[in-house]
C-alpha cells in the first residue's frame, strides 16, 4: 500500500538529485552569464563624498559600472518598507546603491559587471570611493544613550515603540506579594545558510520578458518587487527559486539590492548577469538577529504563580527596518509562552545601530522571548526555594483552558489565541526524558569526576502557519502523472516529499506518480512565502484542498462512465473503482483524458476523449456550465489565525572547572506540532534547530567593535557548530492536533532553536551558582563571572553549598 | 594603463576517470575550474576559505578542499567529484555508492548544499580503511568533524556514516 502516506517516514524525493551532484543551485545556473561584484562600504557610518571609477575602466573584461547616479526611476528611491506598522514611526531603508551615505559596513556602493567574477573583483578593487566618516553607533546600549544618531532625522535612534498590555500592570505589580526586577542581554547571531544569496537574470529582448532565478524564500513577492522597481508589467517577469542551500529567514527579506540590480543590468546590457554572494559578503551585507536588552519585572505569589509581568526590551534592528517590526512583535507576543500571565505589559523599543540589518532568523524573536520568560521562571523558583519545574507547572495553561486568549495581537495582526495544546503533558514527558528528578545524583557523580553539572529546562509556544494564505494546484495528466504546485519556496525542508505525501494520500495515487514544484511563479503566481514555520500548515492544507477538488471531479466523471453513484466510488493506487464491485473500475489517468473533451486526437489516449468516441447527451454542452476541461483543481487555504505549536527542552551541562569548557552532555526535546506528516522530516528539523540553539547559546556571536567593524566575518572566526559541538538529542513526541486546519497540523521548522539559549543558561546557572544574565556565554566569560567576587550567586547554590548570601 | 591579462595554462585533469583538458587562468581555483570550466556544478563553494568543506573533492585518493587548491596545481592529477560517486550498472541504471545510499536512507541531508563535501570526505575516509574493522565513534568524529552543515545538526550524518561502513563491510 503506497497511497496512505500521511504520517509515514517516507524517504525524501529531493535526495536523488542532491546526493548525485544534480541539484541546481543559483550559482549552477547561467554558466555563460556576466558576473557582478560589489564595492561595499568599509565604514559603518560615513558620507560618500566621491566615487572615482576611472582606474577600473582599463580592466580587460569590464562590461559596466553602476553607481547610485545610474539608477533609473523607482530604483533611485529607497528600498521598500516591506511590512509597515503604525508603531514603526520612523522606518528607514537603504537604497540599492548608497545614496550619499552608508550606515553599515558592507552596504553596497558600486556594482561592477564583467566577463567573470575574478575580473569583476579586479575592477571593483580599483574603484576609489572617498568617504567622510561619521560617528558610529554599535549595540543597543549605545543606541539607547543616543549620544550619536544613525539617521540624523531620528535623533533618539528609536525606529519603533511597540507596546501591548493586557491590564493595569503597575497596579498588579503593586498588589503582588513578591516582585523581582532584573536585566539581561542576548547577542547577535545569524542564519548563515551554507549557500549565500544569489541572483541570475536573463532578459529576452525579443518578447521583452525577464526571467530571474534567485535564492529566495519568497519568489512571488520578489517578482512583484522587480516589476514595481523596474517598471515592468507583472506578466513580463517570472521568478524562480531553484534549489536553495538553506534559508533560515535571511532569504525572506526582499528585494535585496542585488535582486533589483542584477535584473536591471541584464536588461540594460542584453546579457545574462549573475551574482553569487561570497561568505564575507554574507556576513557583512545580509541580515543578523537576536540582540536585545531585556528589563523584566515580575510579580508573583507565595506559590510562585505569576501575578503580573512587565517587560521593557531594547531591540537592535541594525541600520534599517525593511522587514518592519516583525521580530519585536514576535518577542513581545510569544514571550508569554505556555503560561497564564494575568496582567502583562510589554514595550519593545526597536533602535537603529550602524550594523547589518536585523530580520528574522529561525525563531524570529522567540528565542529572546523564551529567554525572558523562562529565566523569569527560574528566578521565581530560586527566590522561593522551589523546584524550577514545579514553578513552571503551577503557571501552565491547563488543557481545559483552550482555546486560550492571551489578549495580545500577533505579528499577522490577528489575536494570540492558542488553538490547542497539552503543556502539563509536555512537562511530564520532559521530566521523564531528561531524568529531572535524579539531577542531584548526576551532580554528585559529575563532582566525583571533578566536573560541575547542571540541568536546565525551557518551554515555549510557537505561533506557526500565519496567513494570509497559500494556494495549491493539482492536475492529473493523461499519463497518470500528478502535477502539484504551490507558490511558496523550499530551502531544504523536504516540501517536495511532504506535499507529495499529502496529495498521494488525499487522491489515492502512488507517490511515485506525484511531482511537486515550489517557488516557481510560472507554475503558481499567488503565494506569500516560506517563513514562520508555515509551509506545511499553509501549503500542506492548500494542496490537500486542491487534491480533494480533483478527487471530487474525478469521482463525478468516473461515476458517469461507470454508471455508479459517486458516493460508491473509491480511488486507490490511481484507479477509481466501485466499492464492492470487482471489475467496475477506471484508471485515474483515463478519467483525466475524458475530463477534456477533444476534437483532435494526437495520441492513442486522446482518441478516447474525441467527439465521436464519447457518448454524450445531445442536449448538454460538452463542458457543463460552471465546469472546466481538465482534471485539475486550484484551491487556497487561508486560516483565521495562526496555530500554536509547543515544546519543552532540557539540557544537562558539565563544566570543567579547570578550563571552564561547557559541555552539553544531554539534550532532551519534547515537541508537539499537531498531526505529523512525516516524522523523519520533523525529527530532522528538530535536530537542526537544536544545533542552531546550541550554537546561539555557546558559540555564535557577531563581534562588532566600537567602530562597527565585524571582527569575525568568516567561518574561521564565527564559531558555527561542527559535529563535535552538537550534543546527542533525545526526542519524545506529543500530538495535539490543530482544530483550525483540515489536516490538524502545526508548524515544526523553527521549534528546535527556540528554547536552547534559555535551557542552557539555566543549566550553567545550576552548575555554577552564578547568575547567567547574558548569552551566549564562552568559557572565558564564564571564568570571568566565576572569578569575579561580585557576581550574583543563586540562592539555590548558596543553600546547596552552605555559602551565606 | 592596461591591466595585464592573466597568464593562462592548459591543464589536464582526470575527472571521474575521464581525462579533461582546460585552458585556465593560473589563479583559477580548482573549485571554480571544476564548476565553471568543466561544468561539474555538483561541487559546491560555501566559504572559499577552506573551513566549511562543501567543496571537498578527492585528489589522488585524498580528500581535498578544492577552494584552497589552484586548478594548475591539479594538472595531471586524478580528481573524483560527487558526480562520479555512483556507478552505472550493466543495465544502464545507476548504483549509488553506499555513502550516498546511507545519506538518503538516514535523512542525512536537508538543503543538500554541504552534502557533496560530506559525501566525498566520508567516502575517501571509509575507502581508505579496512572495511572489516568495526567503525568506532572516534573514527566517525574524525570523518565528519571538519565539515559544516547548518541544517541537520549532524545526528543523521553520523548515523549515515555507520550505515555506510556497515554496507561496505558487508559488501567487502
């Protein structure tokens, strides 16, 4: 039985090409294309006084040089503010090429086009740009102090002040039996996909059409942006996302300057032009995320139940705000996690700095929110002398409280109403999985080996699958092949497999007959994009609905041919048959042929559908009113609001008190993403997310100096985890289906990364007794913290070691 | 002033068993020569400074980062790339290398960009060892420890190495 595949660990259909070198990534396209290279700002903040290209003009193989002055029409205007918001009161975006000012190292100033990339870089390095340096703002604290301004017309550096509250926080805090206030920091990391960005454009001067390949998470919207900025009609532009070597968020931003400039040059030059980002470019001109300063005040009762929560976050949005305040909103609204927070007030001030822009990176503000909430739970437990799991348990939303309304507004403008979940169930499974109750025995055992051991946990709720919509198209061909398309894109998540499983299951066809296309505007023009763990929820349900439409039509046509009631028919292995009547059957491929009444027979199959071959009623039209030829259906899924996945992670760390090396010796994950389409793929997503979570907690940071120079802009210096840094992960599952969508699924893509920083910080704190209020943390930083006599210690540690406060 | 054109050399590299000639600028990286001059785009470039390992190919039996080798240095060498891993069977079909088979079976890849480098590194390592010997965790650490993957968290890659070694032992 191959057709009931929903829920099975089906091996990936993408892999056959990817393991044999037949994948087609951006830089594999256009072997004869001209190559673009960029002159980028070496300064974090400067006026561009002069651009002298003369020395480049002699380079043999140079084709064209573009500066801001060469940008026509709307290209000379600022890049779009993609997601405007009323609380984003001072949005600023850059230009495709710098217009007189640069605001971060890496901002593009000149584009060079040449016969190949080597030559383009030769020419680029001969271009002399004269700058007048301006004062530089780096980090949230400097932005907040506002001694200097990133943008002269935004003197306080505040781009947005996002504010939500669910009651009178001041009164609730005043009435609380206990309160705690503290400040903590989380640092910058970045998506860092193995393949950087890239764009290839080909202009057909004959029919005036543009085909753009780009390593993007949002091909339909890139298409719209190119059409708008290059003043083309939408029908002149097609955009295709080829195989994409990882995204994790950075490729949802669009249009990147290069996505406009490369097509511009292709049209101007009448030649194919390509740009493939190199690693240093990716570090200094793509996007980062995560830096925040969090000031938290919590009120709670004697049992550790939260009575009020007041959070003030300063969020570093980098030099510009093209992606609006999505990350601040997500932090603000997802911070509350799986807990009942009677009164909640959050203010996120999103501030400009002279650094690379900040846009969503897997988790998209959630890791920071989780860090705030979960560390608050740890502090309450510490203050009351309670078990950290017990305090969490007392604050959890109970299963009978769903749907649970947090009275907040989510990033999609919709209310934060949790659709379903079983958070106590998660916590129970986590405790069992990690051995929470035997932590003290583990600690004693480690101590005997000369190691400091600690355990920590963190829970999260993740809004996944936000709208507005995705669509799906399913078509059965006369060959029996089933074509499936959806507009959103793939970056390695296995969409071809998952969507094929869904369609094969819905339609009753062998998965081998199903072919899936994603992210190609030639096949599906309406889409939103791949982000916010939404692909399986949105396009999964859309292709399911489309498949159901095809099934309904197939049964109608087959019922006519088989002279049966459609309700008595079933489809299995691509054959429609009358239930319980052997022999009364018709292959789906024949139904597809018959669905399209023909005058002309171009092959044997088509003969069956021609006008004299089919017996049809003389008083009905060949295509009934409201019907359409072909066995195909297009449908859309548009949810009323997001569906909320959840999970709980725990980390066990061992620290060597000689080197202060931090070793995550066990990492436990319990996750709940509703009904699972493919458990193998979901586990893969969890594994990858955890690795990024561990990287963000212990290794990765963007090391900007005070001049705004990124000091570690290479894989030599930016410590992305190798296999040696990633712990073994043990996973347990819980499935609480979503009542919101037909398939009952919730997103799974980002979950793995969200609680890592919080859980590991908690474990280090438990091991060392030193308050961990800034992450990531390196062995050196931990050593300094332990050595510093003024470091805050935990009450739990003082009780354990008998040290007086 | 005219900037001088690069000096070019004509080189011969035996790629996946087939002698290939190309005239390349002397500064051309082997990775670029394979991809652009010979059209073998299965070898990927992830960092161009020898850290990520995505560009790994096998040169005269040893796993090498092709972004750190000039094409002219490979003149006369035998180079194996990911395109040469699978073999054709007598019926014209394709027989995957045990490492490729294990990667697919174990879900050891997601976006696939780093995969060719892992496949070549692991294949060179496993083929250089006695297949009848039990594969230790330390050997796995050594085999996968120098390549970066941003998608998988490595767990399934490690599993694939074990599976591939077992298959090579059984097939040896």
